[in-house]
C-alpha cells in the first residue's frame, strides 16, 4: 500500500484537483497529484505564482480560483474550484461566470465561506499561521490567470435579454441532424461562449440556465424532427429532458445535463440513419463522418472490415448513393463550412486541417459542391443555409 501524508489524504478527501511539489533550484518537482488537470497546466500556473506569500490566489474567471500554499521548499497548488457566491473583480467582465467545466476539468463548487474553512484547515495541517484577514488579502490581490481559457464554458448574465450566435446554433442543429454526437461538444461550447444568457427568471442564475437549456433543447429537437424523428417521440423526449433538468441544482450539473441531452438527440438520429445500412457500410460511414481529416481509402477500409475493396465500394454506392471517395469529399466540405463560420482560420490552415492537398484544392472542391468560393461563403453565411450533406446521398430515415 502506498504511503500518503496527511496533506495528501486531505486533498483526496476534499476531492479537489491539486498537486504537491518540491522545489529544486527554484523549479517544481511534482511529488503528488490528484484529479484530472494536466501536469503541464499546473506547471504553467506555477510560473504565475508568488512564492513569498503564505497563500496565493489565482483567479481564472469571476468565480473560478486556484490556491497555492508554501511551507519551506514544499508547496501545494489546489484547484481550480468554482466559488458560487464570490464578489466580482473589476479587472474581469463583471457579468461573466464559469458555469460549466468539461469532464477533463472535473472539480467542486462551493461557497466562499466553505473555501475559507478548507484553506484554514489545510494551513493548520501545514503548521502555517493563517487567518481570515490574510485570505481576504490574498483574494483582493489575486493574480489573474488565463491558464484554462481554452477549456472553459463562460456565460454572461446580462439584463439585456438572451442572445446566442446564429453560427453556433446552426452548427449544433447540424450536429444533431447529421447524427453526430462527437460534433455536439464543440458546437455547444461555441454556442454558450458566443452569447449571453439573459434574465429569463427572477429566481436566480441557476433558474436562468435551466430556462435557457429548455429553449435550447426545444429548438434543437426541431433538427431531429427534420432528420426523421417521429413527432410523438420528439415531444416525449422534450418532456423527459425538461423533467430531468429540473432535478439539478448547480450550474455545472445543469450544463452537463444539457450537453448530454443534445448528444442523446444526435445518437438517436444516428440510429435512425443507420437502420437501413449494412454493417460494413455503417462502419465505413461512421469512420469517415467522425474523422473527415483522415486520409483513408476503400482498400484501407476494406482491410479493417475483412472484405474486398470492390465489394465494399459497390455496397457503399448501392446503399449511400455515391462513392466512398465522393462521400469523403462531401464530409470534408461540410466540416469546412463549419470551420469557416465559427473560426478565423485562414483557407490554407483549413485546407491543412482537412488534408486537402493545398488551398486551391479546397477552393475547387468547395466551389463544385457549394456553388461559391470559401471566402465568399465566409463573408455571406446565408449562401450555405440550404447546403446539407444529405442533399447528395440517399440514406433513408424512419
């Protein structure tokens, strides 16, 4: 059995992400780690720390914090933690709150008073003389950290009303309509980060998030109906999702539930679309849809499936209506449209990501199937409003 110190046991008991490190020539060597935060993230946070203080507070957003305590050459970096009732910092957007963390950053949510108690107990374990006034000072002088900016889902609570980006709403609907659960997360994060949740209720922020989720689910279910889901099934699902949402009481739980419900919609649509496909064609279809950037041909696919390339190619064209090669191009074009509308990546970068031979190749194929150049489609998103992968294939639903 591995020996653990009382400090390490306390971190595990709190179930908060954290590390213990020892300084060697002013550089940290991690001796203990709990949670799923990447080691590299902690090392980056270390470079932002002031090691002369009893406790240092890193402020990632208005309500997401990490904490460092040092005793001699041994230090502890705890977090990130969500504080549900913390006061705003004028250095940051006063309305913006972290309400959802990806599973990779699974952590705890607690009130400020409870956080103070944890820090005081931990200081006592380390035999550090620390009081509440010193913790107050650490919060007042907190260090702004952008370490997790690319992983957070932030929501602005604003009294000007609810608004979300049309581009990401469209991407989310497309993910459901195409039966692609793997595409839901990026679209969902983009949708939430792009806009703000307005004051939809007088009962508080969690109620607002629930109301926003109910609207998001209801709107997205229309995409599932358009893809072939039965009306009665869709309305029954909507009722089930709403009842489930009402059972949660924290930002993180509500947002996790909303994303899982959207993925469930996409999975149900996928089952509808795959119901008439044979096993080899279904697998080929899934591989290409999930990894459009992968360079894979009929021979490589058939080797994976244990059948001849000719048989797979013939079967795929019979059931899907187009060749494997053309399907790959169309899936890549579909992905290119999403990237064009949701990022500022250059055409050369998009071509590289999707494994087109070069930017000219991307442009030629895009114009052939969309009827406009990628640059023009980016400037005029409405040009792709009626473009859909399923306009080119004959996969049945229902």
